[in-house]
């Protein structure tokens, strides 16, 4: 990361990231991101099923 002080105020700083240096980290995290996304998709499906079941159970309990 490069930092340079510039501007009217002594607190004005401009930052620039070196994207090329971050690429190995991005690539490494990318492998896990696909895994996490798949697992969260499955978790979303389980939660949706539980909500549907809960809603169904509530309707069934309230019948005369």
C-alpha cells in the first residue's frame, strides 16, 4: 500500500493498494468462497424447510 500526504490539510492522505500483491490472497480465498457459498445455500434451504414446517405446525395446532 502506498500512502502520500497531499492536499490543503496535513491530515489529507491518499492511499493506493497494490492489487497485484493481493492477488495470491484473493485466489486462495476464492477457493474457499465457492465452498462457503455452497454450504450457505444448503443452510438457506434447511432454514426455509424449517420455517415451512413451523408454519404448517402452527396452522395444524390452531384447527378446531
